[in-house]
């Protein structure tokens, strides 16, 4: 037997075939449990955060939503920056509420050289340069449209986690999380199955309407010493 964990969003499915102490039966003994180093744990946490983020982005944001970058005229402290972004979000929420809409957002704070923010928000109303200038008075902004495809969610999540890594471990105690999001985001669906077969075939048969992203396939051994395989299925456009 083996376990299969499937996480599903609007345009993707991420599949993990794995074993644990109950499911793993093999003539050869499992590999010795890895003594996880701080770096190994850090990398594992980053992978989990990136996976959660890309599926959340794909599940909640669509084509032509807003991707906004906020910068500063003068470099603030981290404490002041946190106040600034919270105030910006509150002002934006009031604008949406006045229009009878609900704001959804994800943002990340960065600052290896200069503090700035990247935000992804749902486009329930039209926003223009003058609107953002009224809401963000601390510096400049850049507004572009999000393309809304699975590949965009993958790329954006990777960028957020990679860029955040630069300041995340620099004793920044203000923005402890890798990213911040609104509480109204729809979580991806998670399903865990038990399969009869102990092994998996080298060939992955995608379900109808999906294709296998071959670059996503990973065959490895967990920190507990059990084999696993991970891969991503992407919905075919127009299906």
C-alpha cells in the first residue's frame, strides 16, 4: 500500500505519492532516517510555504486582477513600514466596501536593499493611478495586470518566497511571515487516498483535461527515510 495526497486548485493538482511506517513494505530496509540539519528544515519549510502559496494564488485570483508594487521615497524602519502597509490595506478595504465589494489580497514585504511591497488583489473595481496615489502617499507605485494562468501562480509564488528569503532570516522580527493574506481566501481542496499498490509506475497517466508538468516531477526520500514522488498536473486551457 501507499498514500496519495492530492491538493487541487482551479487550474492545478499537486500529487504526492508517499510511504510511512504502516504502508512501506519492501524486501530491502528503508533508508536510515536523516538527521535533519537547520538548513534542511529551512528548505523543507520554504518548499511547503511555496506550495501553499501557489495553490492559494491559483485558487483565488484570476486574469486581469491587480499586481501592485509599492515603494518609498525615503527608507522607513520595519516598524513604520508595517504601519504603512496596514493603513494602505485598510484604505483599500474601505474603497471596496463603499462599492459593495470584498477585497482579497496577498502581499509580501521585501527589503534586502530598500523596503518595498508586492501585492496581488482581486479586481472587483477599476483602480487608476490617481486612486493608488491617494491610498499610498509614502512613495511610488506600479500597477500591472495579473495574467491568471497556472504558470503565473507558480512563478509568482516562487518569486515571493525567493525574494522574501533575503530579508526573512536577517533578524527581521516585524514581518515574521513569508507573506500576509486576507482571511477570506478560499483554501485549496486536499484529499488523501490509500492505494493498494506499494510502488508507482514510471509513467504518469494524467486525468482527462490535464497534462503532467514534467519539470515538476521529483523522486526522492523523505527525512524519515521513505521514498516519495511528487508531480504537478495543469489543466489544459479551454477544457
